C-alpha cells in the first residue's frame, strides 16, 4: 500500500493544497517553501498510532495548534489532513481514505473536529458520533489509536506505523552515547548502529555486503565494511582501505559525513516496507555520486521481494534530478505566494512538459521555476 493522494488545510505553509502522489516523488522548491512541512504532515499521521504517541502528543510535540496552523488561515481556524491510500498503481479509486480535522478548545488543548474513514466509497467512520456528542472528552483521541474503535479499518493505522522519516546527522552516529537515549527508529540516526546490530545476522550480513559493494564504487580505495562489537558489547562499523600500509581499521568515528550518510541511506532503503521520507539525501555526497542516486535507489527498491516501497524526498540538487528516467509527474513544485505556498506537479505546466518532451531533464526544465526571484542580486550584495 502507498499514499496516492494528500490534502492539507491550514497546515503550516499551506492554506489549502490537494495533490496526487506517485511511488517515487521529489519535492522541489526554494528554502522555507514548505518541503519539510509537507513531509511533517505525513509524519504526523505516523505519530498518531505509534506506541507512546497519539493525537495529543503529536500536536504538543509541535508546540501547539497555533504553531501548526497556517498564518494565512482566514475562512476557518481548523486544520485538516486527508490521505488516499492505494494498493497498486493505476487504481482509479483509492482503497482507503482517511481524514482528520482538528483545532483547540478554550484551554488550548487539541480537539478533534472531524474524523472520517472510507473504504473505497463506503464510509466506515464518521465523527463526531452521537457518543462523542454525549461525551466530548472522547474527541481528545482519534479512533486510529483505539484498538476497540479501529477494528474495521485497522489496515490504516498498521500502514501509518510503517511510515519512516530519515534525516541522518553524522555527528549523532559517531557519538555512541546518544544511542542510549535514542527512541527506536530515530529519524536522525542516533540508534542506527543499534538497529543494524539487532537485525538477524544473516540478513545484516547480506545487507552490509550490498552496501560494501556500493561503497567500493563511491569511496576511493575502500576495501571492506563490517559490523563488530567492542569490549562493552556496543556495535560499531569497521572499514578498511586498500592503501593503508598496515592492517589498520577505522570505526564510524573516523568516517566522513558523506560515507555515513550513504551507509545510513542505503540501510534505510533495506529496512521496513512502508513509505520512507527523505530530507535532501544528496547532502555531503559528491555530485558524481548524486547523479546516480535516483536510479540506484529505484533499482534497490525494485529488487525487494516485498511490495515496491514509496519514497518521497526533498531536494535542491540538479545532479539528483538529472536522471532522464524522472518524469514530470514525479516532481512536486513548491511555489511561495502571498497566502503561503502552492504545490503543483511539474507536469501540470505546459512549458515544462514541452521541454521534457524535447529531451531535457527535470533538472533543466523544472528547477528554474523554483528559483527565488531576486537571487541574482546575491552576487551584487555589498
């Protein structure tokens, strides 16, 4: 299953957007245009259903309703997220749809204003229900986070749990002390080595061999990659290089940022089967590697025995978008305007379609549409 559509109302940068999503999707736009906030709306759905999460915590972790609500919201103060979920490409109607709308009460506590679930065209849940009206305290929780309430549509919360956001910070991997306090599947990589060590030995070895093969092509003179444990039982990555005269080895403390980011990215593609949300996967990588990143990721995910995994990533990189296999429908353009940001597929612009049909890549055809209007003046600044 994958997310085939997303609608946001009054969510951060967006007063109202409604877009179709593809199994592989690139979010392109200037700084502060809302790419991370778009991903955060999908993360919010996961946080509704994970252990230790829930509606109240998901809102409060973002500050409060006023911190989430779009500053340009005028007609209504309510926020809303609606997703369409499909089982396969080419589906005319989604298998499921889920909508949540919420605001805050007089004490600034988050409160549900609407919650609906559709299975194809049939409505399975519609709130507020008569029970909610009798007991308004029920509106402090979603039906998704209540086992006795979601039995008819449990596929939705189980799918949301599989959503994974990944934005690796190399420093956090190098310092193993952070792993002690890291939540499971930490998006910034604090528990990456722990998660790798916990995987089944045969599976871990197979994945590390694949990652090693890729690193040998991307990192000059790299000879081997392995996982070991120190005298305290803590896991570490170990690497050897061909040009070292002695039998020296380095662990992750000595890895470059680019090497750590590439290892983390590749591991995240192997781990799990739900949508993976990536923030600028090109960071710290050489442009020559980045040019091959999109097709590499696609091939790795296509070889999986399980269903193809959806990947949604933000990027500023023309090298990443230079792959001729990326279509205009796989690019969402984030265009700021007076009331926030509008989001549209690159294929909706006739000029971009014409350029793509002439043989140009999306890097050349679409990226210029997202450049800040006055950026040329930067070189004249005194």
